[in-house]
């Protein structure tokens, strides 16, 4: 009786594993580079696309491996030209990613997990169950598909990638870094690491690991409150990753990488939007070179938070600027299709 061998996703193989397979099959070592080019430079969606490999060898690949590419299940177009995509994964799970066009950049916002385990009170994804981590290839597919979308709809390729979609990237650390390695590699999409930002809710030990790994991409921390009592209330992750622990981890990260950090701060009406809150944030900013992005809140049905008023937002930003802190006010994009920050949640199953 023949033993049934479970097929591996070919993009999860190391170069050494691929070369070992080729040697076992009596194929020359240079086939590894050919296969890699099809997978990562040309983003092949099927083994049959690999036209410089013989048909017999392509059949061997099909027998031994899978190529589980993500596909676009649905796209919604916002009045501000933002496009929200529902991606269907090979196992039937659904994730979301967003194309955000702007005059000076074309940004892909991608997911790193199916759902999320962090239960932030203001975020729609936080009310979903975390089902699993995404593989590097599944993250990569989102970028490839959104890049195609940018070229087809606006005639402009992607310029930036933000890991700010569903999930906590630092809880899928290895796969996120592998995906970035492929995105930035000359053998992949050859994007500049400085065009990529990973956003975290604040996992102190993994921020330290980013420092140890001396990453070249940008780091953003979703802060939203600069005192522990308020942050605990809206972000339960803070109970094990206090502001003191985060400050120490961020200083360590900066010493190792010399990369400044961006703090993302949503202003909630009558919660974290007065000048005392601004003073606490300014104090937190003194730990290392940084900038602050003040983000407009996008209400969700699960929570009762409201966006702070325009006057309070301007006063908050002006206070920080007077403290010498680079501060930007970010306006929401794609609100009318639930594509804005904090709104990503799967409303229907494919």
C-alpha cells in the first residue's frame, strides 16, 4: 500500500530543501533559481506557467508540492479612490487588504493573520477570532495583487507597503520577516526596505528581537494612550507590555537599528484628547527620535468610541509641535467602504 505524502507549499521550502529535492530527482541545481524566479519575481500562480521547465518536471512539482496563492474574491471602490480587497486563501479563509492612492505615493495595506488575538476595543478586527498566521507567500500575494490593481486602475506601481491590516505582525514574526525579505530581495519584488512599515500594538520582547535582527524597515507603534490606565482600558495587550516595558524595548531597538519610530495615536472624543494626554504623549516621545501620526477615528458598530472634534485635534497637534515633536494629522481613507484604519472585518463568508 502506497504511503500518502502530504504535499508541502513550495514557497515555504528553504533554498536548501529545494536543492535537496532537485538532487533526489536528478535535476541540475540551477533549476532552484529558475523555480525561485517563477515564484518570487514573476509571481506564478500555477506550476504550468513555468514555461522554461519541461512538462514532465512540472508534473513532478505538482505531485510533490502545492502553490497556494491568494486570489481576489471581491473589491470595493471608495469615492476617494481607495480600493478594499477581500482575498480568498487556498483553505477558504478570508482576509482583507487595501490600496490607498495618494498624489505622492501608492500604498498597500496588508494583513498578517486571519483575524487577531489582541482584542483592542476600538478595532473591528479585534472582535474577530484569530484563526491562524499567514504564510510568507500569502502576505506576498496581497502585495502582488494590490500592485497589479494600482497599475491597472491608476497606471502607477506600488511605492509603499504597510503591515497595518488584520492581525498583529509581531505575533507572526518569522513569516512577516520572510515576506519582507522576499519583497525587498533583488530576486523578489526588489522594493526598498524604507518603503515598508510594520505596525505593532506593542509586543516588547518582539520589538527587542527586531533590534537584534537589525531590521531595515520602519516600525510604527499603535500607542493611542500614554498612560497605562487608559491604555489598559482600550488595549489589553498593555497589561503584559506596559509603557515602561515598551519604552525600554524601543530604546533598545533604536540603539541597535538607529531607526526612528512612528507613534500612531487615535484621538477618541473625551477619552485621550485633552492637553494632559498630549503632555503625557510628549513625555513618552522623549525616549528616542520619533514622529507622531494623529489618526482620525473610524467608528465601528462593536464600540461606542467617537472621533475627537476638529478643534481638539488641532490643539493636540499644536501642543506636540511646540514640544519639538514632528506631528502629522492623518485623514481617513475609504471610510465609506469600511476600508479605513480599524474597520477591517469580514462581514460575509465566501
